[in-house]
């Protein structure tokens, strides 16, 4: 089988659940990649690194991401860190639940935007707006879950308020930057780099910029299990 990505990539995933009437109805995920400097010499050490990473992913959300931008229906459920081979298959994985000191629940407006909406976070290996002949291979994206309704501008445009958007961007940027900091992993010589994984060119490009815009995106799959009501009436309807 042809190689589809570089070696030593770790896929990091944050999973949130949407809760309605006390029941979990849907899940939203945001994923990115970290390139490890090398793979530890044994599976036990590799697993320990993944456990550290998944725990760090949760603790940084708790420490950095303001809950006030999301409604209480949004709950951080778990973090996963998966060491992949060059075909994108998982070799080892750690999944840590967001509970106890690692719990995170939205604390803002009780009114949520529709669960099918999402906030896109774009990752760039070059400065947005600049020309890079390989630019299309150096861009990635991830999606944060539906925000609280009070994050919108009051002008009826349906766009996000710039101050709230910038606050989310800076704090989420800190979350995904954290694994690159000078941490002591189970393998002390190991380092991680946030990257865009280009499968078309089999390259990993360091992320140098993060960008969000004030237009909401959609992910239709997130409304599969959300409870709903419908209305119908025979036609014609008298005016």
C-alpha cells in the first residue's frame, strides 16, 4: 500500500457532547495533528506519552477556554491521542475522560445556536493573505461546537461579535499550541510540532498562523440525534 502520510504523526481529537433534557443527543469533534520528533523505543513509553498528551489536551481546555462562549448544553466529553502509521491507521491510542478536575461545561447563555452550526478554526503554514505556491497543501481546519446565541452581533447579521471571536481564537490557539511547549514527556527527548498533514504531497507543514472568521459554518451530521418537532397542514391554506 502506498504511503499516505509522514511517519510519527499523532492525531489529537477533542470530543464534546450536546445534552438536551439531561440526555446526550449528539457529539462534535475537533482534530489536529502533531508531528513527533521520533517514536519512543517501546510501546509502553509511547502509550505513556499519549496518556500525557490526552490529559494535557483536557487540562489546557479547562485552563484556557472560557466557558461563557458556549451554552450549558455543550460538555467536553473526552480527549483522544492516536499514534498513526504512514497509512493513517492507529497503532496506539489514549482516551481520557473529561471528568473531575478535567471537566468543562459551557457556562454562558442558556440558549444555544443550532447544533449543526460550528466555528471553523483554520490552521496555516504561511501567513494568510500571502502568496505561497504550495499554499493549498499548508492549510488545515478544525471545528469547534455550536456557540451560545449571545455570541452573535445584535445587528441581525447572524455574524459573531468580533471581541468574542478574537477571545475564542486566542484561547483556542493557546490550547493547541500547548503540546509544543518545553514539556517533559515520558520520553524526555521527544518534542511535538503542530502541523498540517498533507496527504496529497505526503508532507507535514508546521502551523505558523491560526485564523477564524465571524461567519458560522455548518456540519449537518450534528443534528442526526437532536430531538425535534415538526408541523404540517393540509393545503391549500386560507389567507
